[in-house]
C-alpha cells in the first residue's frame, strides 16, 4: 500500500498538471472548452496543489507520550562535505510541470545515500549560483519585497516567474520547467561547491565561537561596511539601468568576508537624504519612494512593469550616472 506521502505527492502532481491544462493520466493537452482551462479554476487547482506541497514539507508530529528521563547523548559525528555521485544524479525525478527551486533542491537532497551524515544543499546555494550566472536577479516585486526572479537569459533556460496565494499572502517566486531543472543538474557541482564553502565557513565560525567561550581567543567581530577605491574600480561599468537591490549586490560582491554587507535600504535612504528620492502616496493610499525632479536629472527613472495578473507597478531604476553618485559618496567617506 502506498504511503500517505506518496498519495499526497501523486495528488499534487495531478492538480499541477490540471492547472496547466494537461490531462495527468494521458499527458494530452485539455481541449479549450474544458473547465480546468478556465482561469479561476486553474488558479484554484494551483492553490490546492501548493497546499499539498506544504503538507509534504511538514514533518509528522510524534504522538504525545509520558516524559522520560533523557538518556545521555552520544557525541554527534561531524558532518561531511556534500558529494553526490554522477550515477546518483541520473536518478533525479524530473517534473514535467513547473516547480519551485526549493522543490528541485529537495529532490536533489533525496539523492544523498541514506545514512550518510553529509551537508545538504540549500535553496540559497542554488539561487546564489543562478544569480552569479545572470539566470536570476534580485528584483523588487509589486508586493514591495525583493525576490530572485528570472532574467531574460533565465527565461531562455526554462525559468519563469510564478505567483501563488497562500494563507492570505501573495507569493512571487521563480519556478523551473524541466529544461531549467536540467540546467541545475548540469551545473550541480558548482552549486555543491557553494554549499560546501558555506558549510566550511559556518564550521570555522563555530570553532571560533567555541574558542571564544572557552577564553582561548577573542570573539571575532565584523568590520562596518567600507570599500576602497581599488575595490570600487571592479564595480561593473555597464550602462544598463538597474534597481537599488542590484547596486547592493554588486557592492557586496567586492568586499571581503569579514566586512558587514550593505543593504539596499541604506542606499535608498542615502538618495532620500540627498533629495533624489521622496516618499509619495498615491490616491489609493499606497506609498512608494519615487524620484524628485533633482533625482530625474541625476539618472533615476521609474519603470512600469506588469504583474502576471495584469496589475501595474513601478520600480525605480538607476542608470550609470545615478550609480556613480552613490559610489563617489563611498569614496568620499572612505
């Protein structure tokens, strides 16, 4: 008899395919008049499928029992760096409908042999690699939050923007068609290298903290964000306007590991303090930071975008001249 998780997974797959207009039993495209191809029903099917996926991610609660005296804990064996053999990668279960990067990562971690005490791959490891390759970019969404979303290059590899409404929250994320899943697998070792670097840094930091607690060495502290003129000389010099989050990402890629990161809000607030941006409220009560006349002359511009549901939202973009204003301010400070 199939396990409950297997039944839920099969049900989720059926609902995902139906929401995409595909007969899950035959993989044929549903006719245009089919009720599952109606927009409202399709969204409902995708919503329920997302709930089932959440159910799969939750661990089952153990039954409540009388408290026992805890047995002495044996020391845990240290985790080993992540390694997945090519023959294991060939067993990856592909989805022929779009799934989130987190779901792809979970299926990759299932390839780790049972009983192996290894580091695991995280969403951030894969997302960081995809950002480095220009497949994804940090973008401001219509919700006013940031997300890793596909670039035009990413879309050519089968990555696409996805949206869902779960528990009253509108989520915007990246989902992967089969071609995109294959791209991740083709570059899996590079993602694993990022995961193992993260793992090594965490282990090193933990060792430093343990030594500090024992009084062996002083606790490490990160330096406040700063950047030298030499480091800034490596800042990309392209002319394409970018959002403030991308300015922050580019700067953070230039500094050392013992320096605090700079956040997009710090950069945005500098433009506000210098009179290039101001907070404006629209007639419908929504507020946003938009360029002043001074800001428009300095290279700040508003780009209107259309969400998946047809709604319009604005994103402030900074051309090379506007970026240089902030970079020059960093040099002046330094």
